[in-house]
C-alpha cells in the first residue's frame, strides 16, 4: 500500500509556498498525497488554489471576520482530529509559522503522527516579533520530526536548539519554485497602465503587531513621500483584515496617486513586484521573493527572521516609525548609488527546485520506514 502524506495549510502565504510542493508530491506515484485546507483565509486562499489548480480533499472553512488567535487554534484542533483519525497519514506536512501551522502540527502530535515542517528554522528569537509567528514556528519545530530548512542559517538555528543533523534538510525556499511559474516578461494589466511612466512603489502591510497606530505611522510616511514626489505612484493591495482596511482608507483618503486595491492574485502580484521601483512591506514571503527578482525592499519592521536578504543587500530594515520610514524611502528615491546597490538579483533562498528536494526526501524516508516494518 502507498504511504500517505497529508498537507495542511490555510493562509495565502502557506498556500503559495505549499502549492509547488503539493504538485510535486502528487506526481510521485509511490505516495498518496492528500490536501486539507483550514481556510484560515477564505478569499485569499481560494485565489491561490484557483491559480495553482489545487482541489483540497478537506476544507475546514474556519475563517470568521476579525477572528482571534484562540478561535483559529481551537477550530483547527477540533476539526482536524477526526480527519487524522480517518486518514491515518504516515506524515503530516505543515508550513511556516501561521496559527494554522501551529494548530495542525499540534493536532498531528496529539494523534502521534510524524510532522514534516516546511520552512523550518527561521528565527528572530524575539517572541513578540513577529507576533505570533515567532512563537508559532518555535512551537512547530519543538514537535516536528523532519525539518525542511530553506537556508544553511536556518539549519544552524535548529542545530543550536538541539535538533539532530540527520533530521534537517537544506532545500531552498519553495517561494522561489512558485516564482518560476508566475513571472512573465510580457505582463501588462490595468494597474501597469495606471502606473504608466511613474516610479511604482508597491506596498503591503498586515502584521498584527503593527495594527493601529504603528500602521498609521507607516502609512503617513508613505503619504508624505507621494505628496513630495510627483513621479511616484503607490499600489497597495490592502489585506482584508478590517483593522487594516480602516487605517488604509483613513490615511490615504484623497491621495489620487495611491491605488488601494483588493488583494491581487499571485500572478498579478509577482509581476507587479518584478516591475516595482521599490517594495515596502512587513510581509515575510515578499522578503524571500524580492531578492530573486532583484527588487529593493524596505522592510517595515524592526527585526527580521530572513537575515539572508539583508546580508545580500536587497532588504533593508526601515523600522515602523513615520520618520525612519520616510527617510529610508526618500533616500532610495534620490540616491542612485544606494538604490543600485540594492537592485541586484541574488539567490539566498535557492534555485527554484526546493519542492523536488523535499519530495525526494519524503519519498526516501517513507519508503525506508515501509521497508523496516
Ligand atoms: C495570517 C497569519 C500571518 C500571515 C498572514 C498572511 C496567523 C496568526 N497569522 O495573519 O502569519 O502573515 O496571515 O496574510 O496565522 N480576512 C478576510 N479574507 C481573507 C483573509 C483574511 O476577510 O481571505 C480577514 C478576516 O476578517 C480575518 C482577518 O482578515 O479575520 C485576519 O485574518 P487572520 O488569518 O486571522 O490573520 P492575518 O493577519 O491574515
Ligand atoms: N501576495 C499576493 N497578493 C497580494 C499580496 C501578496 O499574492 O496582494 C503574495 C506575495 O507575493 C507572497 C505572499 O503573498 O507570495 C505573502 O503573503 P503575506 O504577505 O500575506 O504573508 P506573509 O508572507 O507575511 O506571511
């Protein structure tokens, strides 16, 4: 009988980075692969499932407007239990650091099912930054059995924490695999028409620790930059969290060179990234994609668990205070030397074959465990 793998994910970034791996696993005939989505995100998850043509075997449909972390955790735990009992997978795969990842891993652990953690070992070692992701990924790593670390630095973090070297595999990040299928040199859209010859600043912001006054400061800095630079336009696909939408609408009201849109599907978004003059973001995944595309990123945070992009020169921490964000953006609009230094494509997150490496290792381990029964 073929060994079964159950991939569980629920938010946009997990889906984008699990999609290439799910496709790869579905192509391996020595395995049976099933997909369970929690739908911690609804519309933003569905956009990704549609683009990558993934039809889940299970959909927990848990999202509620303004949901709390406890609500997400308990709903996933309660709903996943019966699925794990019924399916009895040989391995549960989770990704990254969301509350879906944490709760799905905990559920597998309670059901005594081995866990494979994709994107393991990222750390800031500051438990509130980002919140709650830093704690989530440490919780997941504490109970995982196989660690797919995107970089050597992540592997070192895991080794320092006492994980065994033979449990850890450095694979690259599957975000780069996804980029191979989305970026199109001939891309053109209503948004690129709107931007025209202006310099495009692509903005995203959604972190829970930035909600409220911190996010307002970030937006005020962007508004000042736009008011002072006539050749600059901002595209901001607003995260549907009601707390983000209200702040964005309040601060950018009346700014006609700031385009607030609904979340863009990943094909549009990756192509806009590749055309942007500059990206401003508090996102995690965008910090992995931008170095590959050679687009400079100002990270709207004080810490990052992705130091490789900072070391490579593509990412710079701009903080979250209005003045520091304003100064950092203004510098990149006026200083062509600094801008040029940040605009080189580098590859700290792999070569676009992470999914193949992860699938190879899963097949090897599961065939081995089958043979040893
Ligand atoms: C979650 C993850 C975060 C990740 C982010 C990616 C946790 C704790 N946080 O944060 O790590 O960076 O996703 O975007 O797991 N909403 C919709 N439709 C959607 C998605 C969200 O309406 O498709 C709204 C809902 O009101 C929801 C709210 O956004 O309650 C917040 O979503 P939630 O998943 O709880 O938190 P995120 O901030 O998205
Ligand atoms: N992204 C997207 N559409 C958007 C904004 C982002 O497809 O409008 C993609 C982006 O390219 C990256 C992922 O979503 O692959 C990042 O997700 P997000 O910022 O929501 O979460 P994080 O990475 O911070 O956990």
